């Protein structure tokens, strides 16, 4: 069983494609359930952010699983398969783990070094776990990726500037409005991105924040956080009062996660009329799909900064030294992770060998009982202890050494040697789960996705 990743991100697709492929919190459980219904997928996790959708699946066969996941994504997005494959990328086995570690480190983000992706991976794993869709393989992969991300952020300065999609959008807003100090801001959406927007706006020095959400209770909680944690005057409003809230604001950050348009051209037109302001209104649309009607950008006095704008922004990113240091950590952690996986693979073989030896000892003791029926219990127990001690000593060095060797590249060959020497054949009663060898399928680039990228020889064994 190996890990297969199928993804589309800001690096591989335009925003128009990302909007179609976007997976909301409402969609995620249904898509996960459909994947698990596949005959080739045993575990599944969906990482969905404002600029990427990635499916991590534990599969028993590369090509059939890739076909099933591709079909699922085409049905979900409405994109024909050729269009999907044009923008998708595939990672398998070791390459899938390496990619997730890079994502968790912020190396693959639109704004290199941003930290929010860590919470998004954590949420993706929690959602998968709640559906019992994450088994041992995805549990270990996800948890290790979170550790990698934390290590990168603690040992490098990759996030020194505190950069995020929100902060970069606000930087562009300053180019239009000038300083944000003393201004009124509207945050539309009270989820994780909304919380980040509140924090960034408070850091920018705005005087007042209005939080609007479909659920007023969540808007009130975020507004209270803005006041108690960030010291900014804040108010909460229901979505029905959106026009009123927009009329009072000079900068708007939208991040609802809704499927359709939330801010219409009529809403903005009415807000501008109600405010009577001559100054520009800046709307940072960070939703995917977009929250704001495309036509809003054509209104006089309105500037829309959306994900497409940020995708073209070359200014955001970490220093080269910090990025290089982060990549070194990712490589180091990948080596540790793969070594751990290889050691885990050999454990069933070692257990099978010890079980076989125990069975041999018990068989010989039974023969001893039949040959010396008069042997008293004390002597029999001493003989039994002696025989078991001899067997343990004989097996100790090879079993310890095979575990050590298994952590090295190609270490699976030592486990195979043990299985061959002691006739621990897969499928035999004494061979408990001898690992299956899965090599990278040939022809991935030509036969499947144009952007496919296969892993190295050995799969990540479940």
C-alpha cells in the first residue's frame, strides 16, 4: 500500500480552474466517502485551501486508483478530463511525502513561508480522522508533516515577516489607499481566514473592524477576539446588513468559503451610494471560489484585489537563505520518515521469525515430554528456560541488525533474505503481513497526467 497524491494548485493552474476544483467543508465528507468506496483506496485525506486542492490516498494499485480519483474530480469540478490533467500534478510514494512536507513548511505556498497552511493540514487530517478515513499510513504522514512544518518555522526565518495571503493583499491595498491606520475595515467571513484577516488588520492599525457572517454568533465571537486580543474596536453584523457594513468601510476582506457569489455588483453600488465617499473602496477577495462578482472590479472608485492578482505578485516570498535552510530540513526529515517506514516494514518479518522459533521450541518440549514422561516439573521448566534462552541469544543479533539495516536505502532486501532463509513465505501462517513490494509504475508521464511526477522505487508501506 502506497501514498498517491493528486493535486491542483496556484503553481499549476489559473484561478478560474482553482475555483471549479475547490472543495468546501461541505463537499469534503462526501468526496472522502466516495474515495473510500473505491476498490483501490483504503485511506484518504483532502487538503483544500484558498490556492490548492490535494488528495492524499493510500492505494494498492497506482493506475486504477489514479483513474478513480481523476474521475471523481472531473465529476466534482465539471472539468473535462483533458482539462483536469492539463493542470494536475501527481506524486507517488516518496515524492508524495516530500511534497506534503514542503507544503507544511510553506515552501509551496503562494506566499512562501506563510504559517496558515499548517492549521489547514491539521484540519484536513482531523476531518479525515473523524470519518475514519485516516489509517496508520496517513496518520504517520500527516503528523510527521506537521512536525516538519513546526521545525522549519522554529529553526529558520522563513516566516520572519509574518507574510500571508492576507498581509500581501493588504500591502497592495496600501498602494491604493495609503496607510491603513485609523481606517474602518470590513471582514466578511468568520472562519480561520477571517481570524487571520482580523489579526493582520489590527497589526496594520485600523481603528475599527466590522465582522459580517451568515451566522451572527460566529461573527460576534470574532469581533470579541478583535477587541480583547488585538485591542481594536469591533462590531458584528448579520449578512443581511452587508450593504450597511460595506458603506462604513474603506477596505473589505472577504473569505467566506461559499460556493457562489456573496457580494454582488448591486451590493457594492448601494454601499457606495450610501457612504457618499469620494475615496477608493478596496475589496480583497480571498475566497475560492470568489466571493465577489467579477463585474464589481469595473465600478468607478472600486479596486478588487483577488487571488488572481496575488498569483501574479512577484514581491511576496522568503529570503533565499531561509528557503534553502527550509529545504534542507525537509530533506532531512524525509530521510528520517522513510527510514522509519522501512523499519516498520521489517517488523512483521521479525515477529514472524520469533513466532516460528517459539513454535519450534514448544514442539521440541512436547517431544521431550513424550520421551521422558517421568521428568519432574522443576527439571522440565529448567530445560524449557535453557532452550528458550539459547534461541533468544541466537536470534537477538540478526533481528536487531536487520532492523538497523532496514532503515537504510535498499534495506528491505535484508528482510527478504530473512523470509527466504527461514521460509517465511507471504501468505503462510507464520509470515504475518510480509511487506509487499510496490515499484513506481512506468509511463506515468506519458499515460496519465502530463504533470505527473512519480516517486522512487519503494512505496510507503501501510
